[in-house]
């Protein structure tokens, strides 16, 4: 019985030792995990690539210098980066305002930027893992490739503007700027004739409308502006019908241009707030003899001539008139 009791006591003690060892191991794991989740100050190396818009130069360049920045990071991240390639400089691309660059007085394609001027932008890029709190009083050097430039018009390739009932667009859509600089290799930009804006689609307009429209990019090239401003004049109108004359003009001596019919019905859109109605004395239509001869046809579209008032748009009935050229 004594032998059985001693054996039981040894098992009990072994169990207690195992539990104690497991507790120590668990406590150590918890301690390590807790410490690895804390923030610690450390350093990292960065090779910076900047994207900017310096006139006459490429939009992107890589720094010739390594930036060593200090900041806070989690313990497990610091340990993980101590192994292998994580110790090498990390490549980071950021956008930098041209105002921060200083051009070298002896080498025109060499620019420098102070590390402290890009600290905030860099931190926004890498801040999810590493909070930069210190950068040295250092200047980073960048060599930008030279590029040619060419000024080309901006084209609204597609527009769909719809107004509320009894409202209409009363003038051409204006854009500003109406032309932009395109930067690139000289051979490539020679083939660029225009920059196209994204489609403009608006509806239910009832007043003057302004906005911005992005420009379509051109692969391998940089455009001096990313957007253009547009403005659309919209006015309310009423329709008025007037019967008025069709007059032949520029008829040479010895010739006659007979227009049939000599009067047309014109349905005109005029301003809603108009000072008086449109009369036949305010508007007439013309047919140019020279255009009839040059077109070698017997019909023409009458052209509106306005002597008083404002007309946004006008449509005649009939839309074309017959023309007969005769001698006196």
C-alpha cells in the first residue's frame, strides 16, 4: 500500500510541474504578444519616386538619394522587417506640388526637394504601418527627363444636355481653358491634334450651369491640366409664329432670282420676358444668289436676318424654298 501511495504522489507532483510549466509558457507568450503589439521608435529607408508637373520635363523621377525616416511601428512589424529583403530601402511613389522643387543653377534637369517638405505626404502613404515622426534636414535630388510640349485644343467629344420644358440652351457651351499643353517626346506629340474631354451629360436644366469636366489621358504623355471648366447658358422661352418675307440678295445686274414662296411662316423661340412681341418688321429671311449658283441647285435654305429683338432659335415652314434664276 505504501508503494502505491508513493507512486500516486509522484504522478501528482509531475502534474503540478507540468501545469506550472504550461502556465509559465502561456504567460511568456502573452507577455511577448503584448509587447509586440506596442509602438516602438525605429528607422526605415525609402527610395522616393515623385510625380509632379514641372513645365518642359517628364512627370516622374526617382530620387538619387535614400531617405532614412524615423517613426513609430508595432513590435512585430519591426521584427519582421529585420529579416531578408525587408531591411532594404522601400520604393514609394508620391505626388509632390511643383512649388517644393528647386532647380539647380548649373544643371537645368536637376531638381532638389527638402525631405521635411514631403514628410506629411510620405506619412500619408506609409502611415498605416509606420507613423513618421522624424526626417533629417536633408535634400533629395531628382533628375527629370526633358520633354517637348505642344498646345492643342480641348474637344467636347460627346454632349447630351437636356433642359426642362420651355427652357433651352441659348449659346454654345464654353470651356476654359479651351486649349492645353501636352508634354511628351517630340515625335509622339507631333501626332496629337486635340485632347478630348469625358462625355458631358446633364438633364433637367433651368438656369445657367457651371462645372468641371475631366480630360481623357494620353498614354505616355502628360497634360498640363486635368480638368476644364464649362459653362452653359440656359433661358426660358416662348414660341411665336410670324409670317415674313424671303428676300434675294447679291443678285448681279441683268439677273433675277425668283424665290418661291416669297413669304414663309417662321416659328421663333424668343425670351420669356420679352419687351413686346416679334413683328414681321423685326425679322426677314434671305437667299444669297451666289450660294444658289455655286450649289448648282434649284433650292436653298433661307437665312434669318434680325433687325430688332432677340431670337434664340427659328424654324421656317417650308424649310427650303425653290429658286429660279432668270435674265431681265
